[in-house]
C-alpha cells in the first residue's frame, strides 16, 4: 500500500489523532465563525439573485402566470406570507395593472390594486 501515501497510512494507523488535530485546527481557525459568515453572505447573495431571476423571467413568461407560480412557491417557503409578498411586488410596480386585475386568475391575491 505504498502508493496511497505516507499521510494516508498515518491517518489509517492513528484515526483518533487525526480527529483531534482536525478539531484543534477547526477551533484555531475559528471554524464556527467562518461557517456563520459564509451562511450569512450566501443568504445575502441569494435574495438579489432571485430578484434578478424573476425580472429576467418576466420578459419570457406572462406576468400573471409568473406571479401565480411565484405565489405558490412562496407559500411553501413562507406559509401565510406569500399573499403579502406578491401584493408588495404588485404595489412596487413589478407587474402591470392587467396582471393584478386579471379576471381569469383563479386566486384572489392577483386582484390587488397596482399603481
């Protein structure tokens, strides 16, 4: 087993020493703080990316269908709040008055007034 390397052989012979070294290194490099920072910045970058995705999709998909689909998926993510989010999008001008007042839309929150 000489082809696997000296480090692998050492880890295989002394696994607990490897675990202890790994945990000490994690603690010395403030691993929890770094993991929290990565999660925080990932969340901050996902929200603008989703906004840009919705804006890009609005050029290819009918606005009423896009808002209806967005509302359905938001209901899974934030139950009870999707109506308010979609209404805020309508009030902010992300949709036209035609999509907010759509008579063929089965859902009542698409009938909210737009500006």
